[in-house]
C-alpha cells in the first residue's frame, strides 16, 4: 500500500521539562505537575496511603481537560466526557474503603478512542456526524474488561474520522464531529492518526491511560510523534467486538501511555478471550501478567535485527535511532543489520483487503451495536456524507468509502488471493523468514518521522513508517520514545512474532529505563528549526 495514500488507519515530582529545542511554553498553560503526570503505580500508592482518591484524581483531570483541551491551546483531543465518571470514581473509592481493590487499574482514569463502544450516555461515532448521539447497545469487550478491572472511563478521544479510512488525501486527527486535534509538542503540527486524540491527550497528561486502535499504524504512529509508548497487540490477543471496524484481518485495540509500565498494566487488563470474537480463541492462554516482563535487563542476550530498509527517510531521525542502537548494545543486546524481505509485495493487496472487509464489517457493527442509527451500511454512509457535504467534507472527500462500496463479497477470488498474498509476504516470507534466518528475538527500526505541519490542502505527508509489516502480519509492535528531532518526538520500534508481547515489553522497558527520553510537551506554537 502506498504510504501516502493510506496510513495510520485505523510523579509526585514536579512537571517534566519540555523539549529542549522547542519554543517556550504557551503563556498561561499549566504544567502537568505531580500526580497528573504520574503513572499507575504511583497513583495507586497514593490512593492506598489515603493521600488521594479516585474522585479527586478524576476531578483534577477534568479540570485539566477544561484548561488545556477546551481552552488554552485547545488541543481538541477529547471529543466527549463521560457524565458518569465522577460517580464511577466514587464507587471505586467505596470499594477501596471496603478492601475490595480489583487490581492495578482500580480507580484509574482511562480515555477511549471514539470508535470503541460504551453502553453509557456517551456516543460512539468514529468522529462522524452520521453517528453523533448514537449510543451503543452494549459495551465493547475492551470497555467491559477495563470496567471489570476497576478503571474509570473518563471520556472518548477524537480521531481521524472513520479511523482514517475515508480519503486518499486525508488530514489525520480531523473529524467532522471533533474538529482537528493538535500536537502538544508543536501546535501547528499533526498528531498523526488515527488515534490522534488518544496520543495528544496522553502527551498532555489529560488522563492516566488511553486506548487506541490500529489497522495500520494508528497506535504506533501517533504514539511516536506524541512521545509515548504504544502497543499494537497480536491480532487475537484483544477482542475486536464493539469496535467500529475497518477490517477484521488487521484491526485491534491497544494501550497508549506515558511509560512502558503503564502500557503493560493496561494490556494485561484489556486482553482476554471473547465469545463474540472467534479470533480471540487463538489467544487463549497467550496473555500473561505483563508486569513480570518489566525488568531492567530485558535486553541482555537479545539478538535484534536492525531493519535497515526502514532507515533513510530523515537524516535527523536516523541520527536519533543510531544513538538508540548504541543504548541497546550497552544493555547487552546483539545487533544484526538485516533487510526485511518482500515489503514491496503487499502494498496493493493490503489496500484491497481493507476495502473488501470494510463494507461488510461496518454493516455488521451497525446492526449489532447501533441498530437505531440513521445509517445501516456503507451506501447510507456515502449518501449521508454527500447530503452533509459542507460539514463532512470541507477538506477531503470519501474515495475509500466509494472504493469499498464498489467491492463484491468476501467470497470473491480477488479478495481471497489478496489476503493470502498479505499473509505470505508479511508473515512466512517476511517477518518469520528474517527472524528465522538470523535467529532474532525481535526487529528494531525507527517507528516513523517527526510530526509534519498540518495541511488541509495537500493532506498528510508522512516521513517514513515501520507500521505496515506487523500490521499486515497481525504481529505485535511496541514503540518507545527514542529522542527528538528539532524538539519533536520520534520513537523506536520493537516488532516480533505472534504473541511475543511479553518479550517485546521487556526489551522496550529496558531501553526506556536506560534512556528515559520522554519529556512533557510545552505546547509551543511551532517547532524551532535549528541547524
């Protein structure tokens, strides 16, 4: 698939200092001091000690959202707040007082991307006006898992409308319902997508945790350009049920967080077998307590393939990643330069599969989770967008929706051949092959380039991406902050074979702890370009 046409589918201490090369902080924007910048373990420790309540924590995040997302720099990352959040937090506090703590996420505020169904008073709309005000008939499995773990669903985050599966020259982070999400590190730059709101909200410390979804790049790309940890799990580890779909062969939800620890704790809560999603049977018994992988020697003895054919898109990015490779070696990893094979053989077939699957998968979601919506299928959606063109298509059109509508059923030979081609070259003759031949534990490469200037006229212009191989294969992908290019964050990717999340988390944690690159944003108006 042509990356230009389709991508990113879809501490009680004080505030951390901002990026060294960015412009000064935007006047009047409060720093994310203390507990709001803290992670799950510190927030839990404060609650256990009686120094903090979930109700207080939720209240403080709501105030910060009002100050930063809706006012101040107006990030536009939160599309809707949960009117029940404070009540849920109070209930979690009562449970804690009764010594009924459900686990590490008990009372922890979480934001969900607005394509993840919640059976409450919030909409689930994928950013589209066609689903504005439509409440899901029941929770997605992901939402149910998080509720069971004691998390407080704080609200929904903005996204690239329909998870960026609408136009061939879309602007990531824009939806008709939510407007444009802006990057906290430089407000004139893009957050990438499609989990744009989750990325910006986590960077700005508007909640403790967030959930993104990915078809190709939609977790790892916004995580990378927003200075975050993102985990795209193996297809089948986390249920797809109740998530507004693009394509069942690649869609998955995953954690986005400010640390590997937080992402690991969240993944453990999200994973699980779901009777409504048959592919999760493949993941039965595969999930684990990912916190056990959080060891500082997680890179020791690891043999890592440096995917050199994913370098070269940006000199500044390459320089950052070369320094990151030195950290990997210093932590005991053996690095082997490799070329990931056959990456040019599934671009067209990936897009074909997504277009084929989008139409029936969307109709199935609408019938089950939004039966009262004014649209019931792809044809209805296309017609709605045409009817509301001024609000739905002021910047870009709906070529992908039209392309999906034109496809026949999944029984066609073209679809079957395209899907087989994807699996052959991304799995057997791709990631599996290079890892077997070089006896690798994982592949590493730059996640992608730094954030680009938002451009409504020309659409997105990405600076390279390592998302597609793992996305098409359905394999896990973890990105970790690796440094900065002109003050803009970039990430280092770890990719492995199916269900290798624990190993990848261990490597990512060891790198994170040895480098500690993440710095909180300062909401600069623009990046400062230095020589």
